[in-house]
C-alpha cells in the first residue's frame, strides 16, 4: 500500500520544478526519496534541516549540497564562490562554525580551461575568506552534452557554537521574525546575466558567508530559536518550512520587507514574486520577543547584517500557515511556491 501520494509529474518524469525547493520538491522528497532512505516521509520524520547534527558528543554538524548554476558567472559571483558560501551557510543555520569542506567537480568535455581555472580560483578564495580549508575532493569529466559545463558538489563539516541550537522546529508563539538583509537580488542577478536583460542594472548577487553573523548572535543563547537562509524558493519557502515544522502561524508585514527597487522593478516586469526569488547572502531568524532588539543590534554590527530588519511575528492562528499583511491593509496567505520561477540559480 502506498502511504503518501506520488509526486505530480508529466509522464512520470522529473521536472525542473522538483528541484525548486517548493511544493514539488517536497512531494518528491515525501513520496520517493525519504521513504527509500528509511525516513518515512516528512509527516513522520524529524524536520528537514539545512544540516544534520551527528550523533556524537562533540557537536559535529554535516551538510552536503549540489550547485548547477547557469550561467557559471554572474554579477557578484560565480558557481565556485556560491558553492563555498552556500555550504558554509547551511552549517551556520544549525548554529555551527565551519571546520572543513570537500569539493567534487563534474566537468563537461569542452569546457574552457580558463573558465575552469576562474571557477576553482574563486572557490579557493571564498574558502580562504571564510576561514575554512578544502581538505578533500574529486574530479570527473563527462562527454559533451552529458552535463552543462560544470556541476559542483560540496560537503561541509562544522561544530556547534556553544549555547546555540537553532532548528526549524523550535520557533514558537510570540517570536519576532528578523531578516539580515535585502531579498531577491541573487535570483535577479543570475536571471539578468542568463537572459541578457539590459534593463536590470545595479543588481549583484548577495552571495557571502554568514557564519560570522551567526557567531555574533551567540550571546542570545536559547532565545535564538530558528535560522534559515532563504535560497531555493525564496523567503516564502523558508517561512512555510518553518511554519510547518514548528506548527506555528506566521504573519509578515509587506511594508517591512527589504526589496531593493531594481529587484522590485525587474520582478514586476517579469511577473515574478520577490518572496519566491532565491537569495544567497541573507538569513531569516526567529527570536524571542524580549531579545529582538538585541538581535537586530548584533546583526547590524557586521556588514552582512547592516540592513537587518524585523519583518513579522508568530501569532495566534492556524498552525503551518504564513500570512502576508499587504500594503493596503489586507491579509493574504503566502503559499509555498509550487515549482521553479527561475531554474538553475543555485
């Protein structure tokens, strides 16, 4: 007997939307991947986190991630730096300081050596800037047409920062919802380069490591409940994941959301929702109300959190739901994205 519905597919095949971090991704995980791994689906297993705490006594945390960005180079970054920063940030969202990385490259035959050198040089610089060594790796080459230039897979190991234990399942009623910076810039930057959108100016990816920002929040201790970096699926996906895992009702103020004007303009012209667009250098934090002011002060003390703002709170209401208070005073449900607005950006 099948315990959960099969994913919505066309001709029983995987779609780009299954990798988008939205509802199709969740269905693929629940119906196929998690049961095959003995997890029994999201309804009966622990919440899906950005990284896993290993069953040891030394607070070790591990994460792994694949990067399939197109194009390889975009305003503000490239696939190499993105791979390092994204992996460091997944560790940081579990309250961990990065210790080491491994890197695997799948290279398509015909990729220019100059492009490969540029990517790995950027990757090495990003790792050095983050203070985390690359200690192991692998390189494979596949034939023309069997990959798209270059795929990068990274694994990161970190150690929990004493006093911090953030989890998607720890948000609670009364929490304030904080954002460390503007949203939507990474997805728009990648799209502008891919599609040669001349009207998109002054938009560069926000890709950067966030572990130092998390370290500054260590004095909050147990009052820091949840951290997420809203990558695939954007802020809407992250908020819905947290609301579901913690069984809470979240309300967000549209007026408070930091959407840069060029991003808002590009999204309006292209029919995109900035709340569904991926980010690579900001995080959302759920903190106890009594320390929200301290949390903002600490975040704003570093460049990566200089624009931190409060955008909402956890209130009474149906659990597992996210509501947006709009500019005109109405309320609308902020759903999990269905599929992929912008494929191949992470």
